[in-house]
C-alpha cells in the first residue's frame, strides 16, 4: 500500500506537471516486493518462535535491508515489462483498496489477539 501511495502521488502531480505523467506501470517490482515481504514476515515469525536464534535475526535484517533496494532496482530493470494501464483514478482505487485490506487485517489480528489472551 505504501509503495502505491507514491504512484498515486505521481499520478496526481501529473495533472499539473507533464514530467510526472505515466500511462503504464510494471507489476514485476510489486511482485518482487510481495515476495520479499512474505520472506520478511516468515523470517520474523520464525525469529519470534525461536527468540534465542541469532541466525534468524541476521536473516530478518538482511531480507529487510534488501527489500527496498530490490524494489527500486527492479523498477528500472523491468520498466516496460508486464505493464498495466494506470491513471489517477485507477491508482487511487488500488491505494484505497489496499488501505482497506490492511485496516481489515489489522482489526482481525487484534480480535484474534484478544481471543488468545
């Protein structure tokens, strides 16, 4: 969601400045980010399960540190590959949808946590 907020801001700025105009975006960087986020969550969960494991701490830090650079590099490497059309309304809709999914999962997580206590 946070990465797509940047897309939405860029689309909004493109209404005033042609320099920010973009007709399509590549989905590969977002897929790479999704995979790295899943790895980060898996490592973090493993770290929580084995709190005394220093190896999982190192792995979690490495995956976290590589997530953002991999997104940035993949945006330039895969520009024009597997593209989808984008405009301000589509970008806003995706951002809003992702925000609602995040909000729902957060509420669900809190309700599960309250049931366990």
